[in-house]
């Protein structure tokens, strides 16, 4: 009987730890994506020579500077 309770408590603790770790990881990934997106847009705009948002090729650095 004791072995059953130990297994049940162990499984609950494992699942709780997994759930907490997953939530923390998802939140960290979301915040990292928010920080990375403007940099990626600026990089692509500079590489392609035009604004990837609006398509302006002339003076696109003015547009990229607003991001």
C-alpha cells in the first residue's frame, strides 16, 4: 500500500514540475521572440534593399528606422 502512495506522489510531483517548466519555457520563448522580431525585420530590410513591411525601395532606411 505504501508503495502505491509513493508512486502516486512521485508521479504528481513529476507532472507538476513538468507543467511549471513548460510554462516558464513558453513565456521565455515568447519574450525572446518579441525582442528578436524587430532586429530580424531590420536585417532583412538591409539585406534586400527594401522595406519588408511596406516595400519601399527608395529611402527605405527612414522606414526601417521607425521599427
